[in-house]
C-alpha cells in the first residue's frame, strides 16, 4: 500500500469518524428525549390510575367517562384512554373509550374472564407514541378495571427528524470535501516526489547504481532526494572497492580455512588424550591418598580407641549406674564401635562389600543421628528439628551406613549456619515405594561453580584445616551402596537441601558395591 493511499484512507477515516460522532450524538439525544417522554407518560398513567381509585363506589360508566375526558383535557400528549371495567371473572364487563377529537364510547361486553394486566410495552410498536401503557386499577367496591393509555411525542419528534436530516447532509458534504482536499494535497506535495524516489530505489535494488532522483523542491522530500543521490555516489565508489577486496579476501580465507581445519583436528585429538590422562592420573592420586589416609587412621586411632572402649565397657558393668548415664554410655559404646567400623571400612574401601539388610525404624535412627551431632556441637549452636511421616514404616537398609550419611549431612549443615540459623531433617515416603530423607539448612548456600564438584573426593569449600573433602564423597558412595541416590539443591545466600532417596525394601542383594568410611567434609 502506497503512502498516498494511506493518507487518503486517513482522511476518509477522520471524516467518517466525524460523521459517526455526529450521528451518535444525535442518536443519544433522541434516545434520551424519548426515554424522558416515556417516563413522563408512565408517571401520568400512574397518576390517572391512582386518581381513579378515589371515585365513589356508586359511580356509573358516565361518571368514569367524565373523568377520562378531564384527563384528556389536562394532558395534551394523551391520544386515547380506554378503561375496561369488570367485577370478577365471568361477569358482565364494559369498556369506556375517550379518544381525543372524537366522542367517548361505552361498550358492554358479554361475560368473559380477564387476567390482571401489568405495565408493559408492545414490542411490535413502531415508535414511542404507538406504545400503549396498561395499568390495573382497583376501583372502590367490587369493581376492578384496566387502564390503557396511548400517547404521542408531537412536535418533539418532528424536530428530531429535521435535525437528523441536517446532520446526515452535513456529514456527507464534510466527508466529500475533506477527502478531495486531502487527495489533492497528497498527490501534488507528497505523492509525486515519493513515487519518483521509490522508483529510483527499485532500480538501485536491481543493481543500477548510476540511477539518480530529480530534485524539484527544497522541502524535506527535496533534501531527502539530494541525500539519496549523494549516498548513491559514495556507494558506487565503495562497491568497486569492496568487489576487489572480496576477491582477495576469499582467496585468503580459503587457504586459512584449510590450514585451520587440519590444526583443529590435531588439537581435538590431543585434547582427548590429555583429558583421558588427567582423569586417570586424578583417580590414581585420590586412591593413593585414600589408602595412605586409611593406614594412618588405623594406626593412630586404633590404640586409643580400644582403650576408650574398654573403659566404657567397664563403666557399664557397674550395677548402680543411673539410668540416664547408662543410656548415654550405651550410646557412647555404640558410637565407639561405629568409629572402629569406620576405620576398618577405610581399610576395606578397595574391596567390594555387601551392606547389611535389616528392618530399621527411621524415627529412632534420626533421633540418634541428631543426638550425636548435637552432642559434639559447640555451646549455643542452633538446634536441629526432625520429623518422620507417621505411616512410613520400617526401612530395610544398613542402619550404620544410613546413620553415617545423616550425621555427615547434619554436620555440614550446622557448619553452614550461624546461631540464628535452622536445620531440619525429614523422612517421608515417595512414589515407587521409595523413602526420601531431606536435610535442609538456612545457611550461606553453595555457589554454582562448587555445586558441580562437591561430591568429588577431597574437594572442600571450608578452607584449609577445616575439612578433608571426604564427607560428601563418602555420603554418595554409601548411598549408592544402599541402592539409592543423593542430590542437592542450593542457592547462594538462601541455604541448601540434600535429598537422599532409598528403596524401601533395601538395596539389591546380588549387587556388591565399594564400601567407604565416614568423616566430615
């Protein structure tokens, strides 16, 4: 669509909008006047109906006829009044008609049944004055009646029709004049110069850079044509230079591309070899370090641990121990045994082991894990809240390994929060007959770069001397040994949540997995 066509359409749209607005204003005015007249007529009908209620009980048809004539004389907009009088169903009735400009009529009817009629409008009526108004009238005594009033707008409707004709005529003339003026202005001032410019642009698009636009005016379109001609001149010069440069560049690119392809293939092969060597070397270093650490732990911890275990066992043989102290010594004995098992597990980490399979009460296991963590936590450390779904039932698993996983996760969570922080542990059943254990904290969170590597052995974010980097790696190995998975969701500054998902019926019996020792990351 050309610019000239668009301007013509805009001019016509404006003119049509003005015409529509005038017609709309006229329509709204007419509708308001007619509604006011209708409302006034309804009020007159109600007044007449109320006044008829005051006639004497012994009034006959002639008296009612005189009343109707009086209403006609007082209200010039009333065209006709009909009053249907009856006593009750199937009794003789009469109609009293009082038309304007004609003699009143009284008509007797045979007995008939007439239902009460309320106020309504005849939808088939062509205009307001043809719409009769019907109202029930409760006359004194046993008589009842129905009042039918016809009315007219008179001179108001004639005035509205005249205004309507003038408005339509003015709108048509305005549309025609505005359209013609806009067309002439568009054609002479804008259309012709723009058509010449558009033709020159089509030729340039076809490759004719020698094309120029004639400049006949000094207005914006003339300046645009001058700029277009100047641009074509510079473009012609640049085009010749670009063609020569493109030829040289194409030859150089082809040679460089061939050489680069050969070097990329060689580099890709070297990268694959280097990555394989790096992974193999890292695995060997970790295994060597883990074996050395296991030997040191067995040597350094074994002797003092045996001594502590012996003293605890001797203390438990005392018969007069308080129950609370005996319970704590029992927990200590079990944990010493667990530490001994951890040391042995370090030594057995390179041999495939089968985890135990026994029914385990999760509430008791979580309670013990929380007690262990809080028993070694510093004074003033935030407390740990835990809960288990009531209908979760016993879980078939290795309780020692599962307790070790929860303890490691709780220790890391407490290290990540301050005194006002919060740590929560929850166990609930999930789909596919699995158990989901979550450990959440409100600590500082884990950055995205660290989140991808936190399960690698010896990788820690706690700084030198604050962690060995084995806790989460061991948690992952133990979870796999129990037939489950461990994942994490974390955001910097908003805490972390670890998800341990285990099968309710325990790990597969036929599988043997590496057994890793516990520790804190």
